[in-house]
C-alpha cells in the first residue's frame, strides 16, 4: 500500500481518475431514479463485506494489496476504503435526503474533492494542514459547475458548494467521502426551508 508521501501528481491523477469514475452513482440516480438506489444499497453491502474480509483475512489482504493496494492511502490500511465510505454516504444521502439534494451532494464529493486534490497538489502555495487555498477554490468552482445543471435554486447551490468546500478543507477526522456529501446535503436541505 502506498504511503501518503508516495502520492505525487501522477499517482494522485490515477487515484482521482478512479474517484471520478464514481460519478456513475449520482448520474445513475438521474437516469434510473426508481431502480438505481437499490443498486447502490446492494453495492454498499458488497463493499462493506469486502472491506471486512480485507481487514480480517491476511490472504484476502495480500490479494487486495497486489491488485489495488497502490491506490489506497495509508489510513485505509486499517479502516474502510474511500470507495466504501463513498458508497455508505451514497446510501445515507439517498435514504435521508430528496433525490435532487442527494445527487448534488454526491457530485460535490466526486468532482469537488478531485479538483481540490489535483489543483492543490500541482499549484497549491497557500497551505494549512496539507490543504491549499488554491485547491479549495478549485473545489468550490468545480462543485458549482458539477451541480449547477441539476440544482436550480442558486442559494441552495451556493450553500451546498460552500459547505462541501469548507468541510473538505477542514481537518475533520471522518473520511471526506462521507463528511462532504452528508454535510452539504444537510446544508442544502436547511437552505431549502
């Protein structure tokens, strides 16, 4: 498994390209609104089982490390993978919030988090605790662009994108694949009131 310092721009680009592939989750909700949540719930269950096997079975762990270990971060060695956290967040977002808010919140984490990481790693100069102002600006603008076609209330969109950006930037111990969509979905729900 890679260490945090092993993630240069090239490695981060490969990791974030996989992260961006998760855009199928929110887009699936748009295209197949009645069937897709069931697919996500099933995928979440499978991911949790696979992570449990990986964490408890040395043979399974070795196979995982051989196939996909280079994409995992150090903190994922003893905990859930980012993709599992994303699927848990997807399940909770779809279960707790309206579909328009859930889709926007998931777009925020898929696109905004990738933009923050790539821009921050490449051009980030103003840093605080491993995050950069440049990455946060890229996150905010990407969140607006990613969900602007879906959310027609500008106030709700701004509140959601700003919340996603701030929560992505802050050193909160929860995985950002969980905290970004849930916090931005809650903020958009409150902004809608």
